C-alpha cells in the first residue's frame, strides 16, 4: 500500500523524452471529443514498468482468473476536454459469480498519493475474493503515477544521494543544504515533467474516475478507497454526489487539515504506533531484545538515531544507513503490526553495526527495488500533494514550529516538521488549504477508522464523516493496529464492509470492531 507519510523522500526519473512518448502514445489529441464512447482493449497484463515498481507480470488468481490491463484516454487538461489526451492505465479481474448477480466494477485506490493501483491490486487480490463474487475488481494508476503520464524528476543515482541527505537539520548550514537539495529536486521535476505537472491534482483524478465509470459501463461508481484513496473518494463524492453507488473509505485522511496540521497529526500517530510497538515487545513472556522496558526501547532507538547522524553504519553496500534512512525504515515498519518483527530484527542488527534490514525497510518506503531502480511513487506523491496544497512554508516558520512537533513526537516530530518545506519552491501553485468533500445527496458512504492507525490517525474518520455531510457518512471503528482496517483481516470489519458492498446493508453508525 502506498505511503501518505509526509517524508522528504525522492522520486523516479527517466527523461522528458520518455514522458513525451507516454503522452503521445496514449491518444495524442481527442479525435471526436467524446471520450465516454471509447472501447477499452483489455489484454493479459505484462510485467509492471519501472515507474510502477517493476517485477513480474501478476499471477492468475487461485481459480485461474487472469489479470487484464487496458489504457483509457483522458484529457490532459480537464479545462480543455477536447485537447491533448493522456493514457490512464487500468487493471481488472472479472467477477467470479454468475452474470445475473454482477453489480458492476468495484474501483480501488490504495493511497499515496502516488501508489500504482495496477501493481497493488494483484498484491491484495485474494483479500477481496468475497467482493469479486459480484464485482469486477478494478484499479488504476492515477494521472502522474506509474504508466499514467508519470511525473519524473531525478535519476536513480541522484535519488540514492537524495535519500542519504540529512532531513533533520540542526544548524544554518544544514538548513541551507536541505533547502538547496529540495530546490534541485523540484527544479528537476519541472524540467522533466513540465507538461503534466499542472494537471495532477486530486480533482483531476476524480474527474478521471467519473470518465472511468462511464467507460466501464456502470450506472454508479462503486468504490473502495484506502489512505489517500479516501480523500480521492471524498473529492469524487463532492463533484458527483448523485453518481456515488456504494463507497467505502478505509484508513481515513482528515480533509479539514492543512499540511502543517496533517504532519503534526502524523507525528502523534507514528509516536502512538511506536509506543504500542514498545509495549508489545516488552509485554511478551520472552525477553524483548531491544529493551527491558517500554521507555528503554524508545530511548535506545533515539540514541541509535542520534549516533547515526554522527556516524552512519554499513547498510546495503555501497550505501550506508544514515539517520534519515533509519527513520524511514522505522516508520515503514509501523504501518502494519506484521512488520514489527522486522523492526525488532532491524534494530538488533543496527545496534551491532549492521544496517541492512532497516535500509531494506527504507527502500520499501521509497520505492527502490533491489536492482537500484526507483518507482515514481515519491515523485508523484510530491507533485500531487504540492498541486493540491496551497500553503508554502519557509525554513524560519518550520524552526518556530519545531518545539510543537517535538512535543508531539520526540522521534518523528523533527523529521515531519522539516517535510513541510518540500513544496516551498514547487512550480505549480497549490489549489486549496484542504480538499472540499461535502457531498449532500450522496448515497451512504462507509467510513472506517482504526484507533491505532499511525499514518491516518483515527480522529480523521470523524472529521471526514462530518465533512461529507449529514446523512451521508456511516462510521465504523476498528480497535486495532496498523494502517487501515479491512486488510487487517478482522472478521468484524470485513463482514460489515462486505455486507454493505455486496448486499447494500448499511451497518449501524458507531459500530465498533475489535
């Protein structure tokens, strides 16, 4: 699942030539202006592109159903719908049940922003076996992502250096270096992706989904949004409330927050997840290998990061594990309780001078494959966030806010505070302080919040429900750990979601699963 953690993380680049080829090869100019009439040419999926994360072609589902891929034409500029087009990469698995019981397509967005749905959906495909009885499972690379006119910035070698930089500056020289490095990255994005950068806002992606609904032949949009996908779903509902069929928002973004408030909320959320990790490790009957008490676990992690700032240790050679990379790796491991064992292993190794496991976790967050190639997840993440978010923050402002961020999280606060300068010199102005998701007249939208969610803190679910409007949102709470709820495989959550999506049975608002 893609990552909403507001890290100072990098991006994939190839060249502006490749971007031009993608734009030209995906339709060029709209011939008749009626893109809703286009027919999709579904074929067996090939291996994902480097921008999507690479790897092998998706394997068929257990019952033999093959994954099919197609490209949908969409306007580059929704303000000029008869102008140049881009291609939106789609993937689907056909419904397993009889045609008479098929509802339509269930469209997924797994978050980021910047995550490739074409690679993510097959990874989670078996989790949605029940839903596939009545839906075609569909996902896509949103514009700017993967194969959909990808935003491209720096080269793989440049990104290796980018991710090694000190993201928590302590003096004026380090602050100047961080700002210079950010400016260089942003300038590369503008140089290599100038044509697409103004057109990757969430409102653009929502309009693409409305076109997708029509091209797929569905009367309503049936939707499952996770993490940033909840924001995209809320924006779609705001723009097209009458076209919402059944929608689930899981791991919910708080739509009322500006970037500063969001980063501060994540600082608290990841600190809570770290506290829960420390409590879990020290509460077991076997000895916790990274500390005898909860406080000792956190103190030893803080000391490790302080030591790495002064002297990095060997990681995945020739790269060394820096403080920044270790923080990345720790954050990645807190997205799911299933990763806590890898965090324990990585910390044990790092205390002995071996940074390989924490660096592997950091690479996972940054979209770096074993062969040293990067997906474009962070290039897209930064481009979409900076296009959506109007505020621009100076280094002086961040310095004033550091005490508040450190109070929210001694471990992650400093890091998240400095992530705010990522959009300061972005070429495209931001759209708004926060998204508008008000959707009066929409069908019920199921909003699922996880009390232990580090990346999209639980409080965001209530804020989303309120913002959608009276009579629209139905709230469900999961008392668990990790990011999101449905993929935790909690039976109570999955049963409630499945009943709604498959049978239209709305759970009682305020339902709690544990």
